[in-house]
C-alpha cells in the first residue's frame, strides 16, 4: 500500500527514532501501534518529574540555596507513586541519583527563566515542537539551556558536537529571548552526576543545517517509495515497539538464522566486517537484556529460598563482597616488610572520584566564593589522567539526505500550556 503518511509535527525524538530504526518509526507514527514502554524509559521520566517539580517550587517560593535532602526525598516519594516502576533497587537508585545531583546544585530562583519550556514554530511548511527542561539566566547576555539525561553511557564529544537537540535548542532560545547573545548548552548526565557540553558554540549555519536535515528526514518518511526496514541495534530491548517487531521477536526467542551469526573471514572487506560486527552486537545486546530480565525473575523467586534445584541445575543468590584497606595501617604493615613509605603510597593510593566529589562539596559549603574558586583550581592542579587499554567505539552518523532549500522564517504558534 502506498505511503500516505504526513508528519503532523517534527521533533528531535521523532527524527532520532527514524535514524535508529525506520520500522520503529513506522510502527509508532504511521501504524500508530500501541507501544509497551520499558521501565528504563519510565525511570528517566520519573527523574525528570522530580526535578521539574522541585525547580517549580523554588521559583514559586523564591527559594535560593541548596534544597533540603528531606524535601528531595518527599518529592521523590510523591513522584514514585505516579510512575509504574517496581523494585527496591530501582527505588534506591533513583533516590540516590536525584539526591547526589541536587546536593551539589545551588539554586537561585531569580536565575530561572523557564522550566519545561514548550515551543512550537512553523518552518518551511513544517511544525517543529519540543520541550526544554530548564532555562537559566547566566548574565545580561547569556542563558544556559539544560537537558537532563538518564543514559547509562556518557556521550562522546563528537556526539555532543553534532547533536540535533542542542542545535534546535540554540535556535529556539535565540528566537524566544531576543536579548540573548550567548547560549550555553549542557547535558546533565544524572546517573553519572556529570555535565557534558559542546566543545565550541553552535554557529547559525550549523543550527540551520540541523533544521534542514530534520525536514529532509521528515520528507523521506512521507515518500511513498520509502521502505521502513527493521534495523536491529543495541537499543532494541528498550524500544517501546519491540513486541511489535518480528525481527526482534525472532532474536529474543533465539529463532534467528545461522546466516546472521556466521563468521566472516579476516580478509573480508571493511564494509563486510563492519556489517557483521554491528549485526552480531545487536543480537548479543538483545539476548543479554533478555538474560538479565530472566535473572531478575529468578532472583525474585529465590528471594526466600537458599537454593533451588531444577533438573541438574542449582540456582542460588550470592551477595558479592569487595575488600578495602585502611591506608595508614596498610602502609605501616608494608613498611615492616621492607617497603619505602613513599613507594607504597605511590603504588597503591587511589581516590574514588565520586566520594572525593561529595567530600569536596561538603567542604565548599563553608567557603566564600573566592576560596571555592581557589579550591577548585588547587584540586585541578593535582589531578592526573591515565590512558586505559584501547577500546573500540562506534558512533552512528547522520543519515545522508538532500537538505533542500534554506531555512525559512520562524512563525511561532501559541503554546497551549506554558509555565
């Protein structure tokens, strides 16, 4: 049947879904299949909701400073009840993520320009829409755009520098707040309690190319000749359409063909090696996620049992342990057996970065701004970096499309809901 689909809206999430898997796009937007959201996606929405409500409270109450951990806990509990998430580990993980993030974040209500800023604009006969998590005023010329991410993996710098979302946010910010000369763009990686940002400011040309690219992809999805093929990848297990995808179901039920996993020769072309590697990685990722889900089910069944025998297998749950040593006592022991104190300290002393960060934040609270800056500089002066073993990384490139004519004039539509 010919494709008569027309995009009612264009958003970054819509374009990224097509980039990741054309079939997932078709199932969700064209066929309008009901998706089954994974707990991972809902978990991210929970963290967003907690932060949104706490920042709204700070703005309404004209609060400045560090939010009380007790209030953070109470808001987290209120939001937890609204989301369909289960599991004590998940509850504790979410609470720890939010608490760690906010206890190091000083809020100034007067700097908050908007929270969950919704935008809708017309560009070249297409309607763009989206939502910016947080907009802060830095000074009379600069604003900061913050987007919360609950990803388990950090972005590479090249991924950030070419990210569509940050380009769109930049152009929307300049169009919304006319006085702005500089726009700072930040991803706040909640699980890692880290801030990632572009290596350089976005240019006007880069932002407009992002718009043109999104329009080109939108037109491709509307083309009657477009084939929406399944593209297995490492995110398949978290896709809300995975249960509607025959390719995913085949792999998840171990019903895939030998041809999908057969080994290629070392003298194969780079393209063949790449295709084989990515195909195998997709299958492994799907099966690993299924195995983890089964492990969680088994652990639940073994919660009140020492061990359970199934055929010739015995299942049991163990509690992993880790060892640590008190530095002063360990060095003293090593000295008794001939080690030089400075050699022992150099060889074995390391600092857990997250624990150090929490300790420094507790120290910073009692310091004035000038001493805080000196402390930050002094810590940076004693920081060393090391190079780990080489690791193969893969980044998905933007799809090659005809970008078409230049971006037209922006035509704002009134938002239905604004904070």
